[in-house]
């Protein structure tokens, strides 16, 4: 079959407490994607609905959302791989279109995390580990990533200030993103100021400023075959490569000394499929649920050698005008992290960059972009490479 393209992207504002239902929330991202693609629901042959189910009060949300969005009787189904759900949705949509099963597929990600309390949310995140052998011991997401941070510091001499510099970059661009939760500048001084929330400890060495916030939000990506792309879109963005990997759920089965292996493996697959190398990437979105996650992504994706990610952020090479701009929409640290919608939001940013439509955060003349989206604590890894 021919090539596969993205012709429409959309995203709701990411907020701390969305007042409507999950159907209304999903509609916001979907509507923007339809308007972006200049098509109607009749032009969509199938839909993939993506979220993490433990936060949803609605059982089997795919059918409910598809009905509300006018996407019946077309087939719909539910896809979940924790925080990487909508990036995995892109891979599945690509496969369906490439196989000729459908000419067009909408990938709709959503999460209304405010449906439950923060304490309940943390408990459900802990259940992302093995409920028999690990989560009963009280493991939480910040503690898991703190283990990776501790190891990175011990092995490579990375400092808490290096991680804080990543949050400073995030704040630089987050204040320019009208859809982000956190739209304030962040300074390095905040991390040493006991009066600043940013310096408050969470799981040593991670502080509040090193952690992203939960959010409610939705996203949508419309994937079509080559014929439809050329007929419907003046600036299609082509899916050049998709990679995915998984690993042992329990930490005892992990290698903590080489970052997230799923990111490295998924990246290698995507690079090979696209026929490119890390040096060919002009702009990237990486999964920065914690500052250490972005640091590890630099190295796992080949932007820096192991242990040298800190040099990139110190030299501001991952800023908009640097050699490899990363998360110039503020990333999860500023945008917030509505689990099922996160990957679609990252994809939207890269699509807008490749079209030259990213406004104040536009990177100069990018031709190839990368999206790195992680599910859980490196349980699932997805890397997508897009080209203009």
C-alpha cells in the first residue's frame, strides 16, 4: 500500500478540573482536529479511543464516545497502554490504513483525572506495577523515577541543578502555550528557595518542580492513506517510522543503569523504518513526566551519549534555537499529563512544527520530527517519526 499521513490534529486545553463529561471533553480535541483537516465525521471510517481505564467511571468508553461524536456505525474500539495509549493508537491506526482496512482513522485520546481524588489517583498509578509482587509495598510514580535519578547521579555525576534546568526550559515555553496547565516562568533560584513550592521534596532527589501535574484533557489525530491525504490536505505530514517495545513490569527485572530500555528499542525500530538517524531529527517531543525522564530520553534516543544528556541542557542545545529542540511546547511539565491524551498532544505539536504553524515556538524549517511517549515507568515505549 501507499504512504500514510496525518491530515488533522486537535487538542483541548489541559486543565486541572474539567467541568463536563468525558464525552464533552473528547469532543473538544476531536472538533479541533476535524476543523484542522476540513472534513466531517462522514470522512472517518473508524475510530480508536485511548485512555487509562482505572480513571474512568464509564465502562467501555469507546462506544459511548464514538456515539457522542457521531462516529457510528463505523467500527470503534478501546486501546490502552497507560501513558502511551494515544501514541500506540497512532501505530495501530497506521497499521490499519497501511493494510487497506480503512482509508481514514481517528485516534482520540482523553483522560479526566479529576473524576477521582489525588490520593485515589496515586493509588491507581501504583497499580501500574504488579499488584501481587510490587504495588502492595506502596510504590508510587515519583519514587520509581527517583530511583532512576539516583542512579543517573551516582553513575554520571548528574546534579539536581541539571534536572532543574530542564524545568526552567519547560517554563520558558509553557508560558507561551495557551493550552498548558502551568503557564508561568520557572527560575533556577526557585529550587533552592525554601519558600518556593518548586523546592519542596517529593521523592529524593525529585522535588515538586521535577514532577508534572495530573490534568484533564483530550487530543485527536486523523490518519489517512496517501490518496486521501493528497486529495484533502495541502500540508500532509507523513508517518515515516513507528516503533514500540515493552519490558518487565517489576523493577527487579529491570536494568536501572541504562535509562528506559523501551525508549531505546522503540527508537531504534522507528529510526530503521524511517531510514534516518538521531542527527536527522530537527525537533522532538519527549515524555517528561519527570525531569529525569527527559534527561534519559536525550540519551536513549541518541541525541547524547549515556551520561552526556546534562551537557545538552547546560548548553541550551534543547532550546528552540539549539541543535536539537525538545519539548518547546512546555512538555508535560508545563502542559500537564492527561494520560490518554498525552501522546496525541505530542503528535499535534510535531505536526504543527513540520507545517510551520507553531507560532511563537516554531523551530526554523524542520523537516523531520520525533515523538517519544512512555507508558508507566518505562513499561511501554513508543517512538514515532514524522516528516513533512
